[in-house]
C-alpha cells in the first residue's frame, strides 16, 4: 500500500494512493530496476484462515500419459479457478490450495484428477491446513533445493476462453501436446481471476485479469560442458515453442519476471495498454536513463536501436535519454554489471562485460557499451547493482 524510494534525481519519495500516485502506479507491476531504489515497502496483511490443500503425483508410464493429464487439467481449470483453487502444475504433479471450499467440497472438486492419478498408481493428499504458512512450511520449505538450475524461460498468460469453451480447450490442449516433445509446461494457476480490481490502478498488463493460467516453457541452460552450439539451440528452441503460444493468444501477455529474453513485443506483452503511461513515468523520474534493465520501461532506446544499425551516433531519444550510445549491431546474450558507490558518477569503467557471447544468425557476438556521454552529474545510489543481458 506504500513504497518509499530514492529516484534517480536523488529525491527520497513516498509513493501511495495519495502522493506520487504516478510512481506508485509504476512500482506496482512496472518492472524492477527502472524507477529507483526502494528503501521500504508497506503491505496489507490478511487474517489467518484455513485452506484446503491438494497434492497429487504420479509417474507416467508412457508419453501419452502426460498429454492426457494436461488435457484433464485444461478441461477442469475453469471450474477450479472459480472455486478459488490456485497453485502449480509441474509435469505429473499438481499442488493446489483454496480458501473457499470445505474438505468434502475440495475432494469432490478434485475427483477427476484423483481418479486419473489413482489409475496411474500415484499418490493423493487432500487435507485442511490452518493457514497458508502451514501449507508453505509442509510442502514448499521441505522441497527446497540447495542449488537451483540454470534455465531459460518463456511465458504466456492464457486467456479464460481457452478453458471456458470446447473449441478453446481443444486448441490449447493440442498445442500443449505438441510442446511435450520439447518440455513439460510449468503452470501457475491462481491469477487474479476471482478478485475485484480497479482497472488501471497498477502497471500490470490487463491480460493478467482475464488469464486462468500463467504458462511457462523452460529449457535448462549452461551445463558446464555445453558447447556454444548447444546453448544457442536451447535459446532458439525455447523461443520457437513459446512463439506458438503467442500465435494462439494474440492480445494476451506475459509475465515480465519470467519472460522470454527475446520477447518480440515486450511493451505490449508485459504491460499492454498501460505502457504509454508507464513510459511517461520513466521520462519524468529518470529522463537521462540512469537506471535500466533488459526490456523494462524505456529499454528500447538503450538497446534495441543498435540491433539494426552500425551507426554509433544514434541518440537514445525514445524516452528522452541523452547521449548513451551502443556500437556493433549484432545481437547477443552478453551480461553487463553496473557497479557503483555513493557519489561516483556512472562511467565506462562501471560497466563490465561478465559473460562470453553467443554466435548464431540471431544470437551473435558481444556488443560494447559506451556511457561517456551520460550526464556527469548523475550518480547511482549507494550499493546499487544491476544486471543486463544485452
């Protein structure tokens, strides 16, 4: 309900529904690293209440088992969404919770999935827990891994019509079946489908409100012995598969934090009709583009321009940025880390390439970045860091 933030002009601001409302809009869904350094945030808390938890798992004995399982998930997810169920579907595993049903109602609701899992010699747990914290402690904390994998993600918000109509379910299930040869989609069920919301109150894409699923396709990357060609193939394969879901759902969107690195229309995908307002906020509080991140508000001015030209003199005028230029038109997957201390102006030495480049027709060698013409009076906040795949 409130954020305290230092903006790039060095001003300490309080943003809420009564003051700095435009900044408050941007900070709720507008993407990280673009508007300032958040010092403090205040959140509304909810009273404790019991929830029903459903945890179902089975081991597929044939490739057709997963296709049938996902089809069952599609067929039931509209009903489940309206009953308050939310959670994850990861291959042959479903973990859902709802605060709206009794234990008996939860069992009846999940019966189609229970029957399927039981027929495949899986395990079923449906139980009431006293709070979400109790659920989290039992099922999430216990499953944490010591080290996470390196993965590449592509995501899409799947509109309700692909769950509420027979034609939509058929089209969507067929595409999932086609994708299984590449990877099992990771599903987050539990979008704000049931929640009342004030249109335009946050920068989140309006497509989020009509989605039943947040679907992601994942590819594991950067194993220690992967060749350059293998890495490129994984990036390209991921983008090709998530593109099929974009084609199926024109006008929908994606989740910024788990988007395809090469999302072709990131402004529309991540923010929809909110992007123009979001960009105006960026211009107001960071007119020189001191803060930046991959495909966040104003990113196109800093990075995309050089993908199609070798002209080193192109100004970054898309959002009113002055001076910062990029050379070498080839696309890449290079990371840059900005390292700063209080009172130190951002300089070329602050931008350090920290990864090797990829080479392919669409992912080609490292580009260089020059920041010599950024306004010398601008400074980065104490301890601020940022990472950009560029």
